[in-house]
C-alpha cells in the first residue's frame, strides 16, 4: 500500500509538472516572438512566484482543516480548469498573466503538502491526514516562523536559501531562453536540451545520495556547503564559457550539485522538527523562497537586458557566497 501511494503521488506530480513546463514554454515562445526583451519575459516567472508567495499564506489554514489528499486533488482540478482557458480564446498579455497567476496560486497549495505526504507515507502511516482540530488558524500561520527561529540549524539553512534564492532567477526559463538565442546562437531546441541536461543531473544526484550513507549531521552540513560551492562555480563557468556542448555538460553538473545539496538541506530540516510541524516549517521557508526568487527574477532580468552573461556571473557569485556562509555558520548550528 505504501509503495502504491508513493507511485501514484510521483506519477501524478510528474504529469502535472510536465504540463506546467509545456504551457510556460509556449507562453515564453509567444512573448519572445513579439518582444525579445528579457525583462518582459521575466514577467512570467515573477507572476508565478508572486502568486505562489500569496498562496503560501493559505496553506497552513488548509492543512489544519482538510486532508492532504483532498488539497492535492482540488488544487490540480482548479489548475486544469484555468489552464483550459488558454485553448478557448485569444488572450492579451494581461489576461495571460492573470491565468498564469491563478495556476501558480493553486499550485502553491500543493508543494508543502506533497513533501508532507511523502514523509507520512515513508513513516508507514495508513492515512494521510493533516487535520488538527485543536490548532488555531492564526497559530498555524505563525508557528512555522517560530520553529525556524527556535532551531539554529533552520536559521542557517534559511540564510543559505535566501542567498541561493536571489541567484535562482537566472535559471528562470525566460533568461535561459534569451541566453540560448543571443549567446549560444541556437534555436529553441537547445533551450530544451539545456533544461533536460539539468534535470537528468538532478535525477543522477538523487541516485548518488542513495549510494551514500550519510548518518552524521556534520557530514550533511559538509555536503550542503560543498554542493553550493560547486553549483556556484559551475554557474560562473556557464556564463563565461558559452559553448553549446559545454553548456550542456555544465547544466548537468549544476543539476547534480544542487540536487545533492537540496536533499541534504531538506534532511536537516526534516530532522530538526517533529513530523506534524514539518509542513508549517516548509510553508514558511517556501514563502521566503518565493519572495527571494521573485526579486531575483526582476533583478537578474534587468541585468540580462543589459548583458545576459553578467546575469549568470551575478548568480554564480551569490551561490558561492551562500556556500561560504554555510562553512562559517555550520559550527554554530551544530553547537546549538
């Protein structure tokens, strides 16, 4: 039963992610054909991020009132309903962005619930139930932030995530799309190749972790900081050495480094708080991620409008700084 639940959750989310990628690529292609400005193209990821940030404030209330399965199903139904509007009539830019915002808003419900659901499945719980009649709604909204402040390791991870979130905007579809067109002088297919190479790297990074037995907390901090330093270094190379096949190799390496770092970071978060509090901590950290990513998209989109290469150099530098911060703060987190 546990394996079937994991399979269904994985398959359903994979299909939903694929649909998201396809419609976002279609929108970016349409906008690029009309206006090749990276700043305009950045409106799509910025809209998505803003909507998910607003959605993150709703998640604690939903978790306290409804079962996780119901939240996931309703979220996907609402997303599908809005997405169908793209096929019904021709839309202006404002209408497109409004639909994108609604889809992202409903998608924001699902993200923390899915990590939470998998945790319960792997803990061999019979039912996925996040209902708690004793928790007040206002307490649910604030509880995640209180837990982050209470646990030193969560504060360290949050600092690193803010820095890396400010760099993450460079990998928004719009900026990579312009990089492929203007720097690599390749067509849209290479945009797909680079993204595919990145995701293959993330999958391989997951398999690498399966082969490595990490039992000590100190080792997890080493891996998180090393992953940040490597991904930052590879991002810098990606910007300064714009060769098509080298770009594929570097995006593959970045995928591996980021996946290993992110997974170990999640493990540190998961082991820091009780399971029933995890979804609220994730909601709080996701809200921070949405804000920093949204700011990153605007900042790096503006930089890319002047020089696309400079955007990757800025992002790589921020990630390297994040790794250095992790090196300095890990002893503090371990000691406390």
